[in-house]
C-alpha cells in the first residue's frame, strides 16, 4: 500500500505528521500517520484525543 512507500521516507524525521484521505470514501478507509482511527467514543479514541496524536491500539 502507499503508506508503506511513504513511511520509508517520513519515518526518517522526528515529529513528522502525515495523513491521506481519498474523497467520497467511508471513514473505514481513513488513515492518520498510517493508522486507522479507532471507533468513535472508544477508549482508544479518548487516548488519541488526550495525546493529541495517533497511537497504535
């Protein structure tokens, strides 16, 4: 997938934020920093909000 190609370059730099979105798609296809966002109102989403950053879950 494209995120693997991007990660090769973007993970070389500290604190780089990246995301991509393809128009007219469902939120199941969203990725932020290569991670699929957690379900709304979940503990993982609350952790993302508290950290103000995407976190693996």
